[in-house]
């Protein structure tokens, strides 16, 4: 299923860039407007990574630009941001949330033997300030390995039932060992259930000719 959604993205991507190296930031919107569940399903994230897709739209802003759900961006768009900005309209007063940004195609989609790479984890986020909680893994730019093809970057938002101890040894290790991370296992450990909102964008990094 993923192939049929992804193929038109690649075609537009090639036209926009002329197959040149990625020096300038750009955003290519998806060719088809899909909701979150459809995007997670057709991009293969549900089959590859999550048993149940989120239904809510976790809006993502990078470098002051709204990233369209299922869009393609250049890695250079993320080089200079200090923090992404996430918004979800379904948050509720008094609740706490966990948010992830993950590269689920590390080191490549063809051989994701170290899935997933953690680009950021923040727990205990208050309803009025997603990313205003405790940083387990500080956010890093979404930059795939060179010439490793397109990667899927997935943002996930979970509602917490309890405060999570961000200083526990298990969580402190994640900042150093950022590969082979499972959001599903993390959610099971901390009783988070399924993600309530999500976002996906695609990116690749090629060398200059």
C-alpha cells in the first residue's frame, strides 16, 4: 500500500529539485488530501510500526512553517530550528501528555535494522504547552543518513495516566542510546495506551554531484 501513496510524492519531488542536492529549504505538499488515519495506513506506518493509528491531527511547525500532513521536506528546513512546535486541538485541561518525533526508517527504509531513531521525546507536557514538559531526549534535526532514500518521520502524542519520572535510569539512557526505540513498548511500560494524535512527513538527504 505504501508504494502507491509514495510514488506520486517521488515524482513531484524530482521535478521540484531536478535531482540536485538539497541546499535550500522546501516543502512539497501531498498530492492527495488524507486524514490522519488514512495517512498512517497508506504510508505503511500502521503496518510497520503501530498496531493502531492515531485519529487526531498533531500539527507540526518547523522554522515557522506549517508542515502538511504527509508532505515532503528538505532536511535543511530542520537544520536551524531550536524546537519544533506541536499543536493538538483535543488536549484537555489538567491532563499530561507524552510526545515523540521518530525516524522509523533508520538507517534506511530498505533495511530499518535500527528502527526507530529518536529525534525527540518529551513527557509530562501540560495541556496548554505541548513540549513544555520534561525533555527525555532533546530534539535534533530530522536528517536521514546520506543517500539512504526517503525516511518517514512520525510525530506521536499520547495521553498520560500518571506523571512519568523523567529522571529514571531507563529514560536517561534514551538520550545516549537513540536507536532501536519502540514507541509501542514505551507506551505499554507507562500505560499510555494508543496514540491520540499524530503527524508524518517524508525527507531524504542526497550528496551534491
